[in-house]
């Protein structure tokens, strides 16, 4: 399981603002370009007074030619800086275009400062818990921020200025109550949708927290169904479902991603992975195997973005009807985990599997290569990967790969802020970003783990969870 939650928040995605030119320490390909100063000095020279009509005419003629050459040179340099030659290739396999990208993007990185708008501490001065482990964010039309709290089984509503307004939903088994919330979204009418994983349903709430019904997947031929994640799209509901069928000697499992109508009936099956295990043979959780099929996010028109490998850098792009549009691939070297990262992820997985009897946990030596993907209004796709947060330069909070509508790797988006990338979660919501400080530690603590390697005496600095709401500048 990746330390970064790979369930992306489907906030209305938008294109990034044009970045300012400035250098980022430790990030290759980023340079300061003081073009305004150079142009200013050039035109100051043009205004220097020279007497004499002949000299004026001569100077004007010469400078006109120089000006044309100068502007041509500037235009050419700007064009070469903003666009490069794509060195990948396109291959058609089984009627689907595979876009094969090299390791390096076409253009230099785009740099964004994360400017803090407000922050909310997890505890009051007298120790009262305000929120626990945050796992998602949404924004309504009035710019109120909705924070999904997986630990407290609720959604906190915060005003645009950072004032706590209310919490909706609570732990329980009654109408509008939650057991294992995993995803947050809105219906077209503004109803709040919360995926309740183990109970296999979407819990629907009004904006003030009143129960508004529920939505369930209706699949025939299975003995048990659980909802990994589900949310509303313009074309119905997109869901990742885990199913089981019990035989005399074996249990057949199926992980399925599909599109469903308002009644929960399947419209299209996007992807499926099946496996089986022997009954009574004990519970085995192999991280790399179980997390191979993942719903990463959606395109702007509601098409699923799917990963079908734990280590391969590959995104299957589907249309809103469930038909595969293209496959995006990129040359990528998986990131090997340190002993500390292995111990932390083992603690989290053991906590999640604590209800099983003597579970066997197999932790991958590598980080999941792709954790999430977000479609944007211009058709481009923003991708979070293992190198988004591991071994980043000082002052860099996050790095995302950006692919254009044709699937070409065009640039990386670099987010600058002084945080702890290996412990702080980042959730994107249009031009806004939620930083969940100590988000990973909060996740581990919420399931009863510590994440400290066995035999270690140094648990490091104790950091209380904090929600920081930022805008990208």
C-alpha cells in the first residue's frame, strides 16, 4: 500500500495558472530568466538622445534592423523554451493506441508556490480532538471545504476563511452513519456522497447532514460484495468493487472496476482481476498483488483512469462509456523502499488486517509506481507517482507528471512548500491543495500501529495532524 492515498478527489479539475519564472534549488532544468530587465535596458538605450538628422536617420535604420533581429531571437528562444521535440512513439495494439513516452518530458518543469490560505489544528488547547485521519477533500459552489475524516467517520465543513462550520455524518450503523469511509464526492444536485467500503454502499447526506438515502452496487452471482471506492460522474457512478464467491474448497475473489447507473445496475465493466485461495488456508495479503488493479481517478468527462500493475508506469484511459481510448506508458524506474518505509507500511497493513486471524502480510520492497491521476479541463492528465514525494529537494512539497490530451509526457509540475513529503498527504482540488500534515502517521495511529521499525528507540518528532489549505500560485 502506498503511503500516499491513491484514491483521488474528483474536484472540478482545472488547468494550472501560468507559472512565474524562478529557480528551484535541486530541481534540474529550472532557471531564472530576468527577461524584463534585459528588454528594459535595451529600450533605454534606444531613448538616448543623439543630435543631427543624419545620425538620427542612420541610427533609426540600424536600430530598426537590430530590433527585428532582437525580437526574432527572443521569439525563437521563447518558443524553444516552451516546446520541445517529443521523443516517444505510438504503437497500436488490439486496436488501441499505446503512447510510449521516454523518461524525460518535452519541456522544463512548471513551478508553483503553495500559498497558505488557512490552517486547522487537529486538537484544541484543552486536548479535544477536532479531526483525525483525513482522507479526501471537496469544495462546494460557495468555496466551503469538505474534509473526509476516516478515523472519526465524519465530514468536517470549513468556511473559505478557515472557520469550522459543522461536521456531517458519524460512526454507526443507522441511516446516514458510517463504518469505513473511503471516498468523498458530490451528486449533481449537491448531495454529499461518502463511499462506505466494508458495507458496500454510498451514504448520501444533505449539506446540513441529514440522511438522504444510499446507493449500492447490484451484481449477480456473488456471495459478498464490498465497495473499495465509488463516486458520482456525469454519466452515473464509477466504482471499484471487491467480490467473493464461496466454494467447498476455495474462495474466488474478483476485483472489478465498472460504471453503474443510478439504480446500481452495471453499464460497463472497465477492468477485472480474479484470483482464488484455499478455504481455511489462512489470510494472506500480498501488497504488490492485491494493489495491482487500481482506480486512479477520472478524465474531465468522467472516463476512468486505471492502473493494472503495481510497478509498471502505465495508465489505461477509458471514455465515459467504458471503452478504452488509449494507454499511456512512460519509462520509469521503480523506487526501492528503505527499511523504515517497509516497517511503516507493514504497520499500516497489519492494522488494516487486524480483524483477520493470524494474517500473513507480504510488504513490497518497492513503492507503488503510480498512486493517482487527475484529468483536467484541457484534456491533460496530472499523475502522482512514487517520486512525487520520496527524496525530494529541500523546499519541494510534491512533483507531478503532466501528460497532454494525446498522452505525451510534456512536463513536470513542481509544488514548493516546506513540508515533510514522506509523512504529509497532499490532495489536489482544482487550483487548491489540501496538505494533511502528519497524514501518514495519523493513518497508522488510527488503526493502532506505530510505524516504528522493530528495535528502534528513536520515534522522531511527534507531529500533530494539521490541515493546511493552500492555493497554487
